[in-house]
């Protein structure tokens, strides 16, 4: 299991440089993970700053809270300046509003953390033998096992095609339905083996089960639905912000707030690109990044997860700047 002290976040320098944290500012981390990015920001905003950590995985959130509190206020690890909120980031804006918090910087580093993918009991990886779970939030009821064993063949094929962009989706779904009629599919090993048996084409460097595992994980956690919901509420707040004058009602997104989103595949990056593009066209934000920022060769060598990371950053436009 990864240790937060050795955990290296992706694109660390780029995130800090582009979010440009200033002493005393408020940072909202939608996906706290192990607190890697948040600890770097904490060092910049200092003890007068405020940090909100959000994650739907309570175990990660607890680790992040102690790590980040120590980075923000080493002399006061129970500082009220670090707030930990367990839940889906789609619900975070309403909670921030209720707390009266207005963010100067917001980060969403999408997907899963090393503590999750490297835990065989989570069933997220075909590299380990384990139960077919795949839930990031252990309190939700639907596991990958349930999807694989109960969905109609056409729905399974649709999930594998849409969320895995897997060309052999129909054949894989058909094999899964055939196999589960003999015996329920309950482990990562058996799932990977069935997918492999259904895959055609040359064996490359990518395991044939990669796309099916990605698809099921996205479906179990409704990852794209949550991202869409977050972008929708962000868009509403950013629009209001850009149209409000000084003295108007405070928003959970502060005037001139910077928003950074790190995606790991095109299904995640596409809605972010679209949302940022629409907001920019409406004059609600200014893009800070042109296109995506990706990891340097040396980062990718030392942190393979950085290989597919794509960072986009924008800045909300002040109402008074719009006249
Ligand atoms: C890539 S990790 C974040 C790593 C973090 N930036 C760091 O430096 O340690 C992604 C985290 O987001 C969480 N997560 C994924 N989807 C989420 C959602 N919809 N709402 C809240 N947390 C989510 C996962 O549980 C995981 O801990």
C-alpha cells in the first residue's frame, strides 16, 4: 500500500505554478487522494490559508487530512484551517456554500489513487487477484460483480464500448454472458481471463483486459456522470461570478478563482475541454493553459501514472472586469 510520505502527485510543479497560490488563500481539493497536491499548495498559502479536502474514500481522506494539516500548520495539527469532507465532488459546491467558503483555487485530479488500485481487495486491477468490487466509495451498493453478472448482454457491450472504447465489446459481452451461465464471475482473474479469450488482434504491450476494466470501473463509480455534474455547477457559479458586481452575494467560487482539472483519458478530458471552451467563449473565464499540459519525460520515467495525465487550468473573470 502506498505511503503518503512517498506518494508523488502527478504534474506537481505545473499544478503549483499554474494555480499560483498566494499566502492566505483558500484551496479546495475536490479529490484529495493522499494529499500530495494539497500539501504542496499548503506550503505556499501558509498558516493563514484555508484548505478544503474532499474525497469519497474515507481512508484516503483521513490520510490526506493528517498529511496536509502537518504541511499547513506543523505547530497545530488539529488546525481548523483544514476541513475534510467525505463525499462525491458533485455535491461539494452545496457544502462549501453552506460553510460560507469561497475558493481561490480548485483542483480535481480525476480517477483513482495508488492506495485504491494497489489494494487487491478493491478489484480495480487485473494485476492482482481479488474480488470484483471496483467501488471507490465503499458505502455504495453496486459492485462490478453485480454489473457483470446481472446486466443484459447488450448493456454490458454498451458499457465496454462507451467507457472502454473497446472494439471487441460485443464479443467480450457475449463471452461474459456465456461464462456467467456456467458459474458467476466473482474475481478479477476470471474476468481478465474471459476478456483475454474474447480478444482478437495482435498482443501488444497493453493487456487485453485494460479497456474492459476501465469501462467497468467508470460505470460502477459513475465517474463521467460525477464529472459532468461538477462541471455543470462550476459553470453556473463561474457565469454568475462573471456577471456580478462588487457587493453581490458571495459564491463558493471566488472572484478570479483558478480551476485546474487533471484527466487521465480522453473520455474525461473531452467534457473538460468542452466546458472550458464554452466558458471562455462566453467571456466567463480566461484559459491559463492553451491545450493540455502533460508530464515531462523525466516525470513520466519516475512516475508512470503521469504518462496519461492531461492538465487544463482556467481563471474565472471578475464581474467588474466585464464592465
Ligand atoms: C488521483 S487521486 C488524487 C491524488 C491527489 N491529487 C494527491 O496528490 O494525492 C483521485 C482521488 O479522487 C477520489 N475521487 C474519485 N472520484 C471522486 C468523486 N466523484 N468525488 C470525490 N472523490 C473522488 C478517489 O477516491 C481518489 O482518492
